[in-house]
C-alpha cells in the first residue's frame, strides 16, 4: 500500500469518526432539550386519577401507577378512592323546635369509575359542594321528626339509619358509595 493510499484511508476514518461524534452530540442535545418538556404523574394506590388535556377531563379513570404527561398540555387530578371520614359539628333541629349540638362523622367513598364525571359536574370541591350539603339536609330532615330526648337514647341508631338511607338515595347515583352519618356525640 502506498503512502498516498494510507493517507486517504486515515483521512476517511478521521472524517467518519468526527461525523459520528457530531451526531452523538446532536442526539444528546436533543434529549436534553426534550427531557424538561416531558413528565410523569404518579397516582398512589389509594387514589384514582383523572387525566385532563387542556382542562378537559377524559372519561376513563387512571389506575394507580406512573402516568406519562406532557406538562402544560396534560395534568392528572388525583381523587381518593379510599373511604373518607369527615367530622362535622352542627346544630340539628328537634321535633319540639330545639337545636341539639351534634358531632357526626360522614363516611363516603367515590366509585373509581365515576371520578371523571364527579370532577366534571362538581369540580374539585365535591365534598363541600355535594357531600356536606346532602348530609346537612338529610340530617336536619330526619332529626326534625324526633324529640330531643330521643336523640340521646336508643333511637340514635334509627336516626343514623334514616340519615344513611337518605344520603345513599341522593349520592349513589352521583358516584358516591357507602355514604353514612355516624353520630359521635350529641
């Protein structure tokens, strides 16, 4: 092999290596440029996620796990799928017109398949806008048929049962499951 042939062969190899090096740099810069614009949302095991694109909710709920998102375009709203215990203090009317101070625990759970619909119709404040008003109304309706002394006696279980029945009849079609009001203290 002549000196001239060796020189050309070395020159091609050097150019080829340089070209590969430039391609690797470009690929690396591309990955670095794209990485901040992609993301991942994590839905915990006691939650259900609602995937939204530009604020519009998708009808299918997301199960627990990592969910790929594009920040600025997509987001994931997390809703608890476990039983929620909300304590409420309120004055309940009695049959004779007296107000009885009560502490009641409201227990409810969102049906996971209904989470997108709940967020679409009631928004993120569904507890304040849907669950609590239904409970207050049901509790006041039921206790207004009982004497104040009955609320402190064995009738308490009947009162709890009737409150639960009214809450379930209203909240079940809206996507809430197992709604109940347990009287802690009167």
